[in-house]
């Protein structure tokens, strides 16, 4: 059941052209039960607002050992995004049933990227659209885990305190409108970088286009606050719980680029790539020493990989 043969990396670390399982979850809260939809058969109407406006939200989960990682955190964030967009979506129970079906269809042999998609539905009217895709974890993600990454710093163009006064920007929501994030990644790649760290117009460290920034500093982990208009990472939340249990403190603090350059280590963390150590920021090579905190190990335990 192979839908395509492309190798482009998706926004969240999967291989975009290789989707192999699609589960139709159906629209609205009272839709029919989730069922498998052939991955090489069309699913959306041409005027679906996901396609023509990016008007919807999504989540990307890692499937590991045939099981979805931290599904409840993703469902909670999907529900927050849907509320911010004025969407209803299927109930959490229906999503859970769809996730379990999709993960079962994928199997336990290899890791996968499972995406939940919710859109406002066709422009002509009708119910919301909801479905799930599963694809292999892309080569970009595997390489980033193993080798680390070089990042370039890009201005996101708005101030870090904008979120409260401009809710229509949906800054804390995981909307389907990722075109600017993908453009930032292409800009980085064209200049020889693997990824991006966004700064606010007033110079604060925000996040990556598909990841959360975490630094190790003097035996602690530090990450920018959600109030900086960034997406609250589910990986950060899960890491926080495991780190606390293991006696490592994680706190949220406004960070500047100088904090990243002076840190013992810097990572970009996310659901599919997990932990990618930043080796270089623009033309500055970061220290390669042992930061005394094993962030990849903490993340592995946080997502049930170890
Ligand atoms: N920030 C952005 C903009 C993202 O797109 C993502 C994930 O795709 C993250 C942060 C990290 O979120 P999570 O850890 O839930 O994958």
C-alpha cells in the first residue's frame, strides 16, 4: 500500500512522499468509526479548506514498537488548537480508536510518523475533515539524531510578547499553515544548514520551525517560555516529567542568542526527530563536551523508547 516514492522530508521529520497508511476518522463529533482508507486513493475534495487555506490543525506522533508515543499529550494539544480555530473535531475516544488502528496497520517493525489532521472541511459546506496518515521516519530525522545539526538563526518578524494581544495569529496552535516554516527550512538548506532557530524581532530565542529549543547550563535544562508565542512542545512536557523524576531540573526562561552560544550544549527536540544536538550556530562551532545531562536518553525514556 505505497502511496508515492518521493523522498522529501516533511515539516516534522517524516518522509513526505512515502505515506503508507491512511485512516479516515471522518468529520465532526458524530462521524462513523475510523476505518482504513487506501493510501493511494484520493481523500480530500479539491476545495477542502485544509488544501486551499491551510485552515485546520494537526499533530505528529512517533510510533515506536507499534505503539503511539505520548498520545494523550498530542490529543490535549490538538484539542487546544481546535478550540483556538473554532473547530470541534472528533471526540478524543474516536481519535484514540483511529490512532490505535493506524499504529496496528503500521506494525512494530520500524518507527513511523503518525499525523492527525483536522480541517474545517470543504469550502462549499459540510462537515469538518479528519484523518490520520502514517509514514516512515525520514532520513533527515535519523541523521539529526545520530550526527547532530548545524542551524541558522532567522528573524521570525514579530515581538515575543505578541501572543496575548494578537490571538488571531494562533501563535500557540499547531495549525496546518506551515508554508513559512517550510520556506525557512529551504532557506536554511540552501545555505548549507540542517535547521533553523527563530528569534523574535526583539531578539529572543523562540523555537525551531518544527522543534523546541533546550539548552544545558550549569547542570540544568532551560527552554524558552510558552508565553513567547511558541508552540508548547509535547516532547518538552514529557522530558520535563522524566527529568524531574531523575533529579534534573528543567525551567523556562527568556533566552537570547548569547545564552545559546554560551551554553554547555544546545538541542532541538521534537516528537519525531527526538533530540538533535546543535553542533554549529551560523559560523560558530559549539563546544562538543559532555554537558553532564544525557538529553537524548531522557527523551528516549520520555517517549517510551528505552
Ligand atoms: N515548535 C514547532 C513550531 C513545531 O512544529 C514542533 C513540532 O512539530 C515543536 C515545536 C515541537 O513539538 P513536539 O515536541 O510536540 O513535537
